[in-house]
C-alpha cells in the first residue's frame, strides 16, 4: 500500500472538521515548499548587477604593472 493510499484511508475515517484542518495543513505545506525554493538569477556581467555603483576606478601610476 502506498503512502498516499494510506493517507486517504485515514483522512476518510476522520470527522468532517478534522478533514478540513487536514486540507488546510496540506495546502500550508504546499505553499511552504513553493516559497522555500531558492530563486536563481542569472547575471551576465557585473556592470548590471550593482546599479548605482560606479565601475570607473582611478589608478595611480604606481598601481600599474
């Protein structure tokens, strides 16, 4: 017997008010999992990654190789 089948059997044996609570809990778990998935952003260059930061670097002659 699969876990889903066992779960359905147990839910069907519950009083109606507990069935509603069980459904709420399952929906909570679904939203919790959806929100916990990390969102990946792709950055092609660092120039667009940090808006407002100047990319110009002033260098002295002694800094140059």
